């Protein structure tokens, strides 16, 4: 996207092949634009529209992440269900074979009238012994048949549940594709609008959109709330400068929630995939009580998220063309602060 094109991500990035585009808009860019000399209402409108498109694309990215996470979960459920079905089918087949053998034995032993069989038997005592065994076989056969019917009912239920999971998985795949198309469409439109600006206006937008800091600001001496929070902060800081890649949770590139998930993953803590879910992944605290490692969610819908690192600063993956960096915690409206 002109000066906002992303860097080529590592081949290990999850979701990096989805579109090779980065999404996570920052209202900070729009705020920073206020310092750019006015270039005329049409250009101002264009920059505002680009920011709006980025914000919409970011929301679609989080929807994409949610649908993709659900698809992963469903794929695992389907795999487990199919394994269970295979085991149940093997059990049913074994029971059928056993019942077939019993039925054959019953036919061979009871193929003639019992009284005639006793009369013509060369060894009546042996016949009576066999007849007693046959009675036991009949009782066992009835029990085996009952077990077989129960096993077949369980098998049918599991097949029905697996079919429902497969249908839901297909819907989830369709949702992933839909959100992906939305992201790509918004980004393509933003690229077109930026490319239509004069070089000077585009350069001004580029400078404003990169107003965050990649160097180390004064983070003060506030201590993280826990050892795992300290480890997560260290991981996030190690990602400074890596590109924003929508749908990716590292290690070569990140979207906003992907960076939080990866950073806490390095600390041995599993976070949900989306920013909306991450805001509920711990204890809610006020912004004035924020400590390094706390998650800061933005906008009412929590469509963007960063990590507080101290002295009014966050680390986050901003939006297209802007790598992981520091920005002021108040860069846009804060909706919640979560201590993991």
C-alpha cells in the first residue's frame, strides 16, 4: 500500500498467507494528523476516510480471528468424534461376529426336534450336556444382542453429532472467508485512496502514522503485578519493530491481539485469540491502577488491544505499515484494563 506496505513476514507466521496484508488501525494516526499542516479539505477527507477504513478492517480482523479460532476448535472436535466413531464401529463389528458364531452354533445344535435328537443320539448323556450349554448360549446371546443394539444406538448418535460439527465447521470456514474478504476490500480501498493523494500529502500521512516510538522511552520504575506479567512485557519488548500482519500471532509478525497472545504465551499463560475475549481474561482494574503487563483494550467494542509497560506507555501492533512500537496509553479511548 505505497508507503504503508508491510514487510514480508516469516514463513512461520500463522495466518500470514491469508492475504499478506496487515490490519489494526490506530486512532492515534488520526490524532497525529492534527499536527500536519492543512492540505485542503479534500485531502483531509481522504485521510479521515483512510483512517475509517483501517478501523473497519481492524474490526473485521478480530471477527476473522474469532471465526478462525472457532474453526480450529471444531476441527479438533470432529477429529475426536471420528476417532470415537471408528472405535465404536470396531466394537459393533466384533459383537456382530460373536453373535453370528452363536447363531450358527444354535442352528447346528437345535436343527432337529429335541426329543428325536435324544432318541437317535449315540450318547444321550452327551446330548443332555450340550442342550444345557445351548440354554446358556441362548441367554448369553440375548445379552449380547442387547449390548449390540445399545452400541449401535451410541454409534448412530455420535455419527449425528459429528455430522452437526462438520456442518458448523463449514459455516465457520465460510465466516472466515467472508471476514477475510472484508479485510482485503477495506485495505484495498485505503491503498487506492492513499495512492491518489499527492506525494507531499501521502508523505505527511506516512510521517503522522508512524509517530509512535520504536526506541525505548522512559518507562518509570513501576513493577509488574506478577512474574508472568514481567515475562510477558519482556517478550512484547523483544517484538518491537516486527511488522503488523493481520491474522498472525507471531513470531515474525502480529496483529494487535496476536501480539498479546504470543507475549503471554512466552510467559506460559494461554490467552484467548481475540481482543474482545482477552479483555475478560483476568481482573479488571482502573487505568490509574495499571501496572506493566496489564492489557489495555480500546474502543467500546475492544477491537484494539495493547500492553501497558509503565509511565503512560503501551506496546502494541498498530496498523498497516506501522510495526510493533510504543505509544501513549491515551492514544484512543480506553474501554478496559485487565490484569492477567
